[in-house]
């Protein structure tokens, strides 16, 4: 089953063709990072306009890379939320137009489910029950899965998401945008020698990252940071320490067979290495290009929706605040 995936929820315009939920035939991504970098963050209206310019060429490139004709496709999967309304609309409308013109079934995909399903692009059979830590620009969620598309939200962030915390810390340290890769780069030449707090929120599976960010800000304001590299390394270590420790505790409590990592922050090398090192349960992590926003993960997720008989109509609409359910 060949599925065209389309993703436009934030600042990447992406299209991919995936076969049977596991084989990536193409994976095209047009990043808007350089356009938004000059504003220090994503400007929603600029993002929508850029998606409008990029979406058709990106879909055509994905089809060409996959050496696929329209007649080779069995379905279309498109992100319908969560995300920026104007951005989501571009992908959803293009997907619906193709579905109508070619008589193809369409599946509206939750972007967070897509991040989780990037793991099935690495290996088509993963053991349930499993715990997945989704760490992106908007989410830090610990999710228990007992089967395909069966989610129980165990923990979430009470304030800043992990990616958001990286972005804000990079701004505090004047390291540029996007913050996660900037912190990781700076940390390479630093030592985690700056004392920063960890919010353990004992007795809950929730996270909080606003305290560590504020602690960093106070140190910078007081002129106590002599090396940005050391501060970046310390911040990265503080966030990774909490994410890994809490994920391992939850995985053991629920006696899962597998631990998954997903979302843009999952491309962070220290997080990847630290989770593998500390988890006694097997860990699965998508390769970095499949952790940040892409359409292959949306096509993979759409495959499992089609398998479950979930086919949407052409009245499919975007849901900017869509939750995992
Ligand atoms: O999943 P994603 O690409 O988009 C959302 O769905 O939000 O995640 C983007 C987030 C940003 O906050 C970015 O700074 C962070 O992921 N990120 C990283 C790294 N690469 C991206 N954070 C830490 N280390 C990285 N290497
Ligand atoms: Zn994402």
C-alpha cells in the first residue's frame, strides 16, 4: 500500500511516499528556518504563505523521488493538528484536492501520533505495551501504548515543552534560532559545570522546564555566566537528566517491553545516548531526520489508520488544538 504523506503543521513543508507503513520511497522537506530566523521565532502568517509557495513543488518532488505516478498511490495522509491553523489548512486543502481529483481515500493524521509512528519507519514490529516520550516544540508527553493507536497520556509538561525550553535558553544565551540545535552545537565545546535545578515533580509523571530556564536567565542577568558553551552544556544536561530519569521510572512501573523516543528534541545526541544507556528496557529512536517534522511519519501513521478502516471524508477539517486520544 503506497501512501502520500503531507505535513504543513508548523514551519516545514513536507511530502513523502511510504510503502506499507515502513519503506520510505521518498521524503522531501522544505524548511523555512532561514526565513523565520531573522525574527527569532515562527511568524504564523509568513509560515502559511511560505507553505502555499512550497507545497506543490514539494509534492511533485516526493512523487518524482518515489518514481510514482498518481495511479500508483493507494491513499493520502495529511496532518490536521495540532499546529498553526493557517499552515495546517494549506496541507489539508492540497490533500483533499488530490484525493478528490484522483478518487483516493484520505486520512487526517494527528501530528503527535505521526511523531510516534516515525518509530515504525525504523522497524515494522515493535512490542506492546510500550512507553513513548514525545519531546517537541510544543509537547513533552509520556504516552503508554497497549496496541496500535491506543494511547494513555501518563505525563505532560505543566509549563514549557522541552523544545520550547531549548529555544528560550538559546535566546537567553544569544545562540540563535532554532534553539535546540544551537544549544547542542555550543554544548560540544563546553563542560556541564553550571549548577542548574531539576524539577522532579515527585509523585507525578509530569514535567516542568520553566524553572531551569528562569534559573539560567537569572545567572546571565547577574553576570555569572563566563562561558556560553558551559551554560549550554549544563542546560542540556539538566533537561536530558529529567527526561531520561522520569521516562525510565515510568517504563519500569508499567512493565513495558519497549521505550520509544519521538519529536524534534529526540534528535539531540545526548538525549539519545543517555536514554539508551540508562534504560534497562530496549529503546527505539528514529534517525534524526525522522525525529524533526517530516511527512514520512505522517504517511506511516496514515497506513495504520487505513488498516484500522479509519477513512475520512472530504469534509475533513483542521483542528489546531487536536489532542492525543
Ligand atoms: O518536532 P519538531 O520538529 O516540531 C514540533 O512539532 O514542534 O520539534 C521542534 C523542536 C524545537 O523546539 C527545536 O529547538 C527542538 O525540537 N530541537 C532540538 C534539537 N533539534 C530540534 N532540541 C534539542 N536538540 C536538538 N538537536
Ligand atoms: Zn513536530
